[in-house]
């Protein structure tokens, strides 16, 4: 009897539970239908185009400035919202995988030297027709466009620009009795000798005249490029690598000569951009640009232009933005953001916050930026050098060219004769280019 009563109670409990579950399920279904309907209504009425922008801006402080400006754009454009997404290392494989997989972003901030590769993949849109109709075009520094062109088309816009100079420690110059900054290679070599000091006589100087980068990656190639350009040399002729020219050999020989003098020390491998030795006073001169941490340090420093061989020259450090191939509607929305990037408003705030130079002439002339220059007068060195700045090539296959050239520079820094190192690099490049032609 007790068992039967117990079973009856259990059955009643489960019937109630089942009814409750059914009622709850029914409520969930009704709510789901309602919410789905609401969502559908929102989607139909939502005219906002959401764009993805991939960037690899470093250091984080510069990234914060950029993201703040992206947010400003989003606040003033209710129909377009740009999401800034930081992509860490390795960057290029991620980008190429996305392109091949048809999942590329709408906008990409990267490196103009990869233009040829992106063009060959059909990943980017040419911009010259859009730019020619843009009144803003006349405000942009004219010499910047050449670096972004390939095969008669403009493939990106400049996000920022700058160039390389030589930072130096005035107190160390004064202590060495140096009263004039070097303007030629010969003078630079002599100054580097005077600044190299072995205080305890162990043939290991506690202070070197100059830091040179050791490595084969792009920073080494980039740092060496001003010395190539000041000779009038080149590394590309008729869209083909040309490392065996007098200018390239001379520029590489000069770096090796300073090392042989004992007046320069090499950085750690692939760390030529680090500034610890300069800030600590272990080196008196370093090749870098105004984005450097040195600008925010408490040490005494000044900057002078790259000393000349045949003519004054330096190399631009230009960051760019690509319009990726997506859909006409998304591309038109992305172009509005690109126009904003070129504007005086964006360029002034970005440049003052990061140390890069504005690409917009009105930005340079603005009261805010002129007041900024008064606070940081060394920036004028880089602004004045823009008129003699050249650029690295953007031919298809630049990454292979840079890799071979970087290996030649590294080999020379480790003792190989410059001509021999460049000859080997040229042979490697010839085999690559010839195999491409035969396909």
C-alpha cells in the first residue's frame, strides 16, 4: 500500500514537472520568436556598415593614439563603424592567409614594400581615380605618392611619414672636443673615432662612436638605405634587382670601414632599433627616426642629417593604408575613412602623439603643430630632410630582394668583402627572377 502511494506521488510529481517544463519551453519558444522578429526588424533598419581594419601599430602608446582617432571617426559617422584590430607577429602570414582564404579585412595598415605582392594576389584596389577627384589631394606632400605607385597605379595612401637621421649625445661630443657636426662620410668617420674611448686600456672601448645594426631583416636594410641613396646608388634597375653597382658597394664598404676602425659596435642580432646603449652612453651616435623612445627619454640628445657622400639623402619611413577588395558598398565606406586619415585633423593629432611627420601640408603649417615643433625642435631636422628623402622600392618580390640584400649586409658586418657579399646576393636573386620568367 505504501509502495503504491509512493509510486502515485512520484507519478504526480513528474506530471507536474513535465507540465512546468512544457510551459517553460513554450514561453522560451514564444520569446525566441519575438526576439528573432525584433532582431530581423533591427537588421532591416540598420544602415550601419561595419568595417574591419587590421593594423600592427607599435608601440602600444602609438596604437592608443590611432584607436582614439578611429573612435572619433566612428562618433561622427553614424552610417560607418570601423573596428581597429591589432595583428601581432607573424603579421604577413596572417594577412596572406586571409587574402587567399577570401577573409581579408576591409582596410589594411601595413608596409608599402609589400605592395607588389598584394597587387599580384589581386588583394588591393587602385586609388588614383578616387584620389584625383578628392580636393584633399592638393594638401598631401607630393613626393609621398611615388613610393606608393606601381605599374602606373596608386595602391595605397600614406598614414604617416618620416625619415632617418643620426641621433647624438651633445655632452659626449663636447667631452671629445667635437664642435661641428659631421656633414660628409669622411667627417663622420673621424668623429666616430674621436668618440670611441677605451678608458682602461683593455682594447674594449667603454664608449663607441656609433651603433650599427647586425642582422639580415628589414631594419638593417632600412638603416643602410640612406647611405646607398647618398651615393646615388640603387638596388633596382628596370624592375630587376641590381646590387652590383658602385653606389651599393661604396655604401657597404663605408659601414665596414667604420667597424674596422673600431669606431662602431654592432647591435644584438636583429635588434638594431634598440636604444639602450645610446641612452646609457655606451654609444654616442645611432641611426634612427623621431618615433624613437630616445625622444621621450631624459638623456641629452640632438639630431643631425645623414652625412653625404655624393649628395644629401635619406630614406623615408612611410606607413600606408590599403583598400582591400571586398564589395563596392564596403569599399566606398572604407574610402571615407581613408579620406579622414589624410585630413589635417587626423594628421595633426596623430603626428603630435606619435612623433611621425604629418603627410598633410596644412597639418605641418597648423598652429598646434608649429607649437609642437617649438617644444621639440629636433623634429625640424626630419622635416627639412623630406625634400631629399628617397624610398625603398615596391617591386613584386621585394621581400626576396630585401632578404638577399640583408644577408649581404650581415655578411659584410661579419667580415666578408662587400663586393663578394653583394655578388652572391645578386646571383641568388638572378636565379629567382630567371625562374619566374621561365614560368
